[in-house]
């Protein structure tokens, strides 16, 4: 893929070099040390867009996944969605296990799993407390009925 990008950038450069060689001053001697300067000036004038490397695209994607997970992991944010946060982190770690964000992503993923586990445990405990309160109320009713003459 990089070779293809290099070839496509060489096309305008070769045209410029050819145009310089066939310029209206055929008797002028073109020395090799002047040619690179002419080519460099012409490519700047042509304003060819910078080539985005695969590495920078991957770095952008890694950062986007990590920041998306952070936005969704904050329970005080409007964007709170822990399931999507975990999915973003899993994608990040699956695609880029050696990313600069990998260690933080693993820790955040572990924290989100732990928060979920504790949340489920809290719900189970609240349900159990409710059951015990209902049983206690039943025992009080039986006690009150047994103590009245």
C-alpha cells in the first residue's frame, strides 16, 4: 500500500522534471544538484496533501476507542453506558493489545466489571433484606397475636 502511495506522488514530480527538461531554454545546462531543488519547489507549489501513515491512523483509532470508553464509563456523565464502555475497551484490547492505552484499558475494564458485580450483589442483598423484613413483620404479627388475651 505504501508503494502505491509513493508512485502516485511521483507522477507530478516526474511531470515537473520532464517540463523542466523540455523548457523554453534548451541550451541551458541543467546540473544534477539543481534538479532536486526544482522538484522540491514544484511539489510545494502543487500542494500535494500529506500522506497519512497507517501508524497515525491506528493511533487515532486507539485514542478514539479509549476516549469513547472513558466517556461511557463515567456514571455522572450523560453518555454513561457501561456496557458500551466495556465493548469499546474489549475492541481496543483485541485490536491493539500492545497499545499505549492497553494497561489503562485493562484496569478500566476490570473496574467496570467489578462495579457491575458489586451492583448485582447489592441488588441481591437488597432483595434479601426485603425478604427478611417481611419475615420479621410476620413474626411480630404472630408475637402480637399470641400475647393478646
